[in-house]
């Protein structure tokens, strides 16, 4: 409860700051302080210290898993604001508003990591999405940004309409919005009803839209490409993994209890293969690194879908690992990307000569995304595949996934090849020492998680 | 009236909305179709709410139970969220109109390549 109230509250405080504070650069500092406060209260919450005691009538259920995910999301946002705060403030002329909207998105993330009722799922998704529609279009004079914003808005509200239809049908079938339905053999709502299955299918389609799983991924490359680079970084990382956490909770709550009526694993297997196929194959042919990262985020979503496929202990641990590894690496890559003048592969030519620190850290982020051992990305992929092996069904999925991971190294290594083995004069903006230091710290975090994952998982139990 | 009538009506409205989103090319009309979809869901929720209320009270003959009231609350949340979406969505469409003087979504192809 702490995180939900503090993030919404800090957003409102910053709204007042936006007209009381004249100095534009101070908004960044206010946002960093807010995120630190948010992180502290959320960690306090996971240790049983609640600032607000509000009885949510079981609409929100706090688990260590959800709270740990929330901490990861807030910490990633903190790193994101520290690295790219100046670029966020420079998108347009309303520096404070961008930070305010990020706080409101975090409020949605906090709801999604703890919901126990379909009403809260709906509200969380909407609180998450509506600020993002604005953020996507925040570069008002840029036609590409406008177009991305309109496209995202139309697709997003269409999928929301599908979601509420699904919730209504599920309500018709079970008579409750709660995630944990008591199914009895006798009584009013016995067994699994047809309406509930149809509703769950609607809900699944809508969630696939939100996490950009194929065949509902077609909006993703356009929107990620058109949005300002710093905003894409936020959308592709924190928002996407929040969607996955919500999806995972939904699967645990409703799909496990209806698996007698429909084979969810088969459906997920089809979606996983389609997502991996579309994401990886189209990423190969991209000329712009930004667009390549958009497709790579679809491909990574394919890996995260394994958690929803297998639904066991490995899967939830692996999703936490994946959200940390994927978010941190992608935030780092985008932080460098927005500093580049030319975001095609040619623009990276010879970066190792002129900016060795940027090139080296970038290489570590790309290693992590590709899943090279000693980085967090390797363990994340390992946990995902191990969860599939543990379920015992569809073992061939593991082989397919490894093949696609091998394909993905091609387009990740193209960036490394451009940076190290080609000559060119890359144009970058002014790189400060603190930015370099931040990148090195981020790369160090990725390696530490990759070597000593227990530091992350210990939070789950202690 | 039996519940089926309401379900069929809501499903028909929903399908009209889906078809509208898929075939119309004007951003505002697409947006109207989405609103139609949301409102069909409202209708369905209210119908289910009454159904569960009737079923719950038919099952136990003692004191009346208030099952089914949560769906009516859900309807209000959908209305509020739809209003928030309208304010953001129309602002985006206006921003688009100022730049290209059109609300036709066929113009949205700059990002394709």
C-alpha cells in the first residue's frame, strides 16, 4: 500500500512544484528524491512496516513476490532517471510533467504487482497506460511522435475494451471479480463455465497486446520507434515487465483452476513460438539500432512468456530475474542510444575508439540481452528454460528457444562489431563523467546479479 | 426478460464496435467505436449483476443476499476510466490535426520503414 500512495502522492506534489519551482533542472532532483523515498517505503513494506493501514477488502494482496518486483521496478526507474534525467527534461518545454507522468505509471505498476481482483487489474492497466499515451506523444512538434502516440492510444484503448469484455464475461460465469474463486462440485457456480473460458481468452488477447506478444505485437515497433528515445526506454522495460507480472498473477489465479477445460499450455506454446519467430527474424533485417531494440524487446517478451507457460517456482523466480536483467540492460542501451546523433548501425561505427567506456558498457548490456554466461541475462534465460523442463511437457520448446537465442546473438553482435571492428567518426552528444560512472555501475550490477543471484533472491525470503 | 436477450444485445453492440475499429479510417470514428465497445460491456455487466442477484436470492430463501452489486460498481469505474481516456485521446487527435490537418489514419504510415 505504501508504494501506491507514495507514488501517486509524489506525482501530485510534483504537479505543485511544476508551477512553484522556477528552476527547470531541479525537477530531476525532486524526482530522484521521490524515487528514493518510494524505494525506502516499499522495502519497509516488504519488511512488514506499513505506513498506511488500509483495509482493501482483499482487493489487493501483498506478497513478498509482488513487493520484490515492485522494488525492482522502482530501483530500475531510479537508475533510469539518474542516467537519462537530463534527456527526459529536454524532450519538450514541460520538464516537470514528464516526471509526474512517470510517477503515475509507477502507481499503476504498484497496483499491478499486488492486485487480487479483476477490478484492480483493470484500474492498474489503465493507470499505467493513460500516462504512457501522453508520454509517447510528448515530443509535440515531431510528426513521428504524434503518429506513435495516436497509434498507441487507439491500440491500447481497443485492447482495454477487449479486457473489460473479458472481465464481464468471466463475471457472468463465476459471479465474482476476485482472483481466487472457490469452485465447488455443488452449489450455485459449480465447475468451469463456458462464459469464463471465453472471458479468459479475451483477457489473454488483451494482455498479449499489452506485453506485445505475437500475433498482437504489430503496434510495438512503430510505437517504440516513434516515441522519444528516453520514453521508449521506459516503455520497453518497466512497463513491459509490469504487464508480465500482472499476466503471471492472472495465470496463477484463474488459468490454473480452469486448465481442466482448456489447454492453456498449448495456447502459450503457440504464442511463444510466434513471438520468438517474429521478434528475432525481423530484428535481423533492421538498419536502425532503435528499431532493432524494439524488435528485440518482442523477442525477449517471447522468453518471458515461458514463465506463464510453466507456472512453477522456477518460473516466478525466473521472471523476477528476467525483469531485473532485461530492464537494466535495456535502460543502459537506450541511455547510450539517446546520446548518439545517428541511431543506425553505421552511427555506432568506431565508438570504441572515441568513447571506450560507452562501448565497453554497451557490450556488457548486449551480452546480457543475448544471454552470455556471467551476465544476469544468462541466468534469466536459464531459469526460464529450467522451468519448462520442470513441467515436463513440451520439452522441444527448449530446443526452439535456444535456437532463437542463438539467432538473437547475430543482431546484438552486429552492434558490437560496429563499435569495435569498424572505423568511423561516431557523433555523440557531450558525455559527462557522471554519466560514464553511472553506466559502469549499471554494468557492474548486471555482472553481480549474474554471478551472485542469491543477493536478488534472498529478498524473496528474508 | 431472460438474460440471453441482454447478452445478445451487448455482444451485437460489441461486434459493431470491433468492426468499426477495423474498417473505419477516421480516428474520431474509430474512437467512437471503442466507446461503443466499452458501453456494451457496461450493459452486459449490469445484466449479469441482476442475474447473479436473482440467482443468489433464489438459492437461499433466508435473508436477501447482496451478490451481484460489485458489477454495478465496476460500471462506474469503466465510465470514469472512459472519461479519462476521452480527455487524453481527444487531445492526441487534436495534436495530430494541428500538424497534418487531417484525422485520417491512412496518414499514419511514416513509421513503416
